């Protein structure tokens, strides 16, 4: 057996040998390669990269992309299909003829009111009618006297002015009665044959259901437009008012008025109610940061109720063939959009494109690419990073 024992000198030199080996290995490290990226044009830049498992490519093909945009909203009365009714005058309620939940026709009497406003207005009307008759006779007399040279011209003009003023006051008194719903045909009769009382009948302006009633017999009402006595609504047609948040505003360019949609509510989870997009708002609500989208929905069976929470489903996108690519394939630099087109094994050409949003994950290509080209999808940011470093 060989009993080799290192001498003390060998043990002393061993650390020096290890240090030399370490420095030798470091000196053989890979040197960074020169890059011409700084002189390459935007359209023609070519990147050569090593194989990277984090890089994916895909073929650009014609296709269609339809995306279901779901908006949260509520069911509401359709505009021009409901009315909040208040009394135009003060008085005491004699009768209430319409009841909650009752169907009424346009022109149906909702309540009967005893109002001193009508009595006072008619008294003023009768007075102005008398003044008009007096002014008319005075003018006719002044005219005859002037023609016989028994009256000065200035006196004739004075009588004429009094007649004009009487006509204006009479017209004002008559318009006041008409505003209190006194029948016009009654006022066309001679004054002695007119039958105008303080009894006022408030009528429904449209056909629908009485969905709100805030009046009882014997109640005194003040003629305040803010005092709503009845709400009559046509429940056969409702609207859904949906909120479009700022993050979804890009989709609105793909939504058109008159487009078909669907409405769903929690009460009927398996039912989709057909709807039609009516209006798309143009102003962002400063409080909710949303735009209102309104859609008509037919409700002949009255299953939908106003103020229900609802979801409005609108399809956005294109049904015709077009070039669509993943959104992550598009990069932005200096305000321009570009993708990397595959030119060969691990070789990519930077190509400027113009795209528009279709959905959250895909975009439509309008310029820059053709069907059949292969582009970099996953890992495009890594290639762009090499471009910037180069």
C-alpha cells in the first residue's frame, strides 16, 4: 500500500490553485453579440432569437368573432307610455273613480273635484265678455259719429284702442277656462246658455294600468304639479335601462339602434325576453361613470315589473369573415401598433398594423396583415425587449 502524504507546501498552495481555476472559468464567459437594431427601420426590423418555450405563434386566418356583452340594469316604464298625473287647480275631491290596478282608457275620468278656481275664472270670463260687448258698441258709435263729422279722429282712435284691449282681456279669460279643462264647445255658446260649474273632472291622458294612487275622497289638493295623484302606465311595453361602464365603451361602436337583444331577470332564470336597442347615451354620468343604454321589451303577459333588476345581453362583433388576432399579439410603441411576423426559424419581422377592438381578448386587423401569415402571439413582449436593448 502506498502511504502518500502531502507535504505542508502542497497544502499551502491549494487555495492559490482554486482561485486561479475560478478566474479562468470567468474569463471564458459568453460575450454579448453586436446588434443592428438601432439602425433598423420600423417596418423592416428583423429579430433572430434563440428557441424559447415561452414564445408561441399562430396563423392569421379569416374568421368571425361574436361576443356577448352583458350589461346590468333595471326594468322601467317605457318613455311616452306612462304618465304621472297631478291636478292643475286647487279644490276638494268629490269622487275617486279610478282604483289601484284598474285598467283605464285614454279620456277616462279618474276623479271629480270641486274647485273654486273654476268659479273665479268663469266670473272673470263673464266680466270680460261684458266689457267686450260694451267696447264694441262704443267703437261702433264712435265710428258713426266720426263719419258724420261729429267726433274728432283722436276720439275714434281712443275707442278703437279700448276695443283692442277688451278683445285681449276676453281672450285671456277664455284661455284660462280652457286650461282648467272647461269644454271649448261650451264657451262657444251665448253667455246666457253656457253651463259652467265648479265641478272639474280629471281624465287619464293615456290607456294603461293605474299603478299608483295617492288621493282619497274628501281630500283637499293644492294644484301643485309636484303632488302626484295618479300614475297610469302601459305595462305592455317596458324598457330596460342598462349601465355601460367606461371599460366597455369600445363595444358601443359595434352596437346599433334597432339591434335585437335579450333580457333576463332573477325571477325567471330560464327565460330570455326579446328586446330591441332603442337609444345609446352620449354623455357619461359623472356619479356612476356610466353611459345609459335603453332597450324596449314587450311585456304582454306582465311578467316583468318596473324596478326589477335585469341583465341586458347584446351581441357585439362581426358575423362576416374578417382578420382577427389575439390582443396580446399587438404591441404599442410611439403611439403605433405592431406585431411580429414569422419569417423563418426564430426570425421575426416587425410589422405595423391597424386594429380595432372586438372583444376583451381579440382585435380585428384592418391594415398590415394578410390571411396565411404567421405571427408571434405569446412572448411578443420578449422579442420587443430584445429590440429595445439592441
